[in-house]
């Protein structure tokens, strides 16, 4: 007889974002409609058509040197440091240290590694010429370290998280652009359901606010270039939106089988009811014009949860503030919810934080859970000029008190990777 799939709950969450050093501060600022977008100071932006982003306050990052972990410091990118901050909060709230069998705890991370700096590229090319690389000269000078190579490998981050939090179960990294954080949570859900782990740290991290990470999005004209102030630039579903705002951050959940969580009397913040994933199979930077991939991901998440579209009470939208995404996501939601679509609140956290790429789905999952537990739907700020092609209830400009128990969280990425998570209030 086939074994029944395990129920999976959230026993911890953590984040670090442009509007908060942790979950509580992020949620409170989001509830109050605070924007974290400002002029970039992390690199020189003079001459670029977009000069803004969502930066994280460095004071929230871990000091490895003070903890005697200098080796890890050398391998750690800024994105990994952000993730360690988020996981530390999540692990503490879950009481993860109390789990005895560390072989039954895994790590699932959405992450893309660190981009090389311009200085690194200039230095490396200094030791090339006539088709021959002077590797011995490069290493003898001691000016370039092999640790730079490790910082660029996505899987190194997962390995270091496993070391720091003593997780010896399944460990893997998902590299799927804007869908990565949500897919990392969804794949972790499957591992626990199948009984291959008791608990998983799952989430995503991104730190792309340097020239090499930023310029690609400048070149494809995906970023907002017209704004009256940085705080007004990210305006999902608004008629005057003109591109997304790139940001950095990290989000983490601790997922756990219900039986295991109850046995150790862990706090339970929500249940992960369903997960849907799909590919547009269309174009590398364009969403399917009818939203087919987004529709399929949402429908799969709802079906996986054993629900119907009529059960959905709130949608945390991908909502990037690009012309194409917001229109097509609206179309997809209308297709999935049908006549109920106009009655279901839909909002975008990116209006306040910008787009944290691989971290977005994980941060938004945490905020979705906090919103359910507080009876609050977070707003879409900067929604000033209605777009007739975006015809849903976007919770404009102000948070709304609303008791709700079933929510979707959408993440749709470049390349057509789509992920949707379904969360519910925990019911015994």
C-alpha cells in the first residue's frame, strides 16, 4: 500500500531586505508602505540610465572574523552573508538546534553566486597576452585568490550553510532566476513529503548590485529609467510603470513534517499546502503572451493543495513593475480565478523592496505567512494611475485588515521558469 504523503509546516522564517534587518522590521515597514529604494552607493552609476536599487544595510550582516570563521569569510560572497543572516533568524525561531538527527535536515537554496568585479576582470586580463595566460605570474603575486572562484560558484553557498547549521541531509542549489527562491521551497516540500528528510532550510538570496550584475539588465532595458524619485520608481500594475528596480536580500523558511514538528513541540506558523512549477517554453526574456506557464503553475499549486480556485483568498503577486509582466500576470490570474478574480486581493511586495531576484520568492513567502497570521494584506504602493489592462484589486497604497487562511505566492522568472506556492493557516 502506498504511504500517505506527509503534511509539511513552516516552523521558522527569517529575512533581510532593503526595508528591514529581519522579518519583523520588514513586515512592519511593508505594512506602513515604506520604500527601500534609493540611489545606489555600492558602485559608481554615473552615466547609466538607471541609478537606483534596493540596498541592504550592512549592519545586519554577520561578522565571521569575530566568530573565528575566517576560512568561511574568504569563501563567502555578500549574497551568502545575507542568506546566513536570514537562516540564522529562521533557525532560531524554529529551534533547529534541538533536532538530534542532523542527517535528516537538508538545505535547498535559490542562488546564483557572486558576479566578478570589474577590478577582478582587469587584473585577470593583465596576465594574458598572445594567446597564453601567465598563471604562475598571477599566483606568485598573491594579488588574486582562488577564493574568488569559490565565491562565484552557486553550490558553495549551500555547502557553507550546511556546515554552519550542521545540516547533513539533501543539499542542493537552484539557479532559475526570479523563480529560484520559490522553487527551492517547493522542491524542499517534496523531499519532506516523501519522507527523505524531517526538516529543510529553504529559501533564496541575491546580491547583484555591482556593475557586472547590473549592466546586463540595463542593456536589455528591463530596469526603470523614468522616475520622479527613487521611492516612486517601482510601481507594479500602475499605468506609468516602466521597468523593475533591482534589489538585494535574502529569505529563508524552515520546513518540517507535521509529525516531527508536533513531536518536538516546535512553533507552527503555517502549512505549505501546494506547489506548482512550469516552463513557458516560449522566449528567454519574454513571458508567454497568454500567461500559459503562469496559469499552469498556479493551477498545479492549487490542485496539489487539494483545493479549487474558489478557495484562494489572497495572491502575493510576482508584480515586477514591468509593462509585460504585470499585464500578463493579471491575465493569468483572471484565467485561473475566473469570475472571482476581481474579488480576490492581489498585491506586490516589490513595490516597496524592488526585485530581489532569487530571494524574491522566499522573502514574499515569509511575508505572505506573516500577513495571514496578522490578518493583514500588504499594499502595492505607488499605485496612482489605473491601467485598464490591469483590472484586479491590487490593495493600492495602504495595507488592509483582512482575515484570510489560504494564499498563493507567485514567482515568474526570465527564461520562462514559473513557480507558485500555496500556504494555509495551520489547522490540526
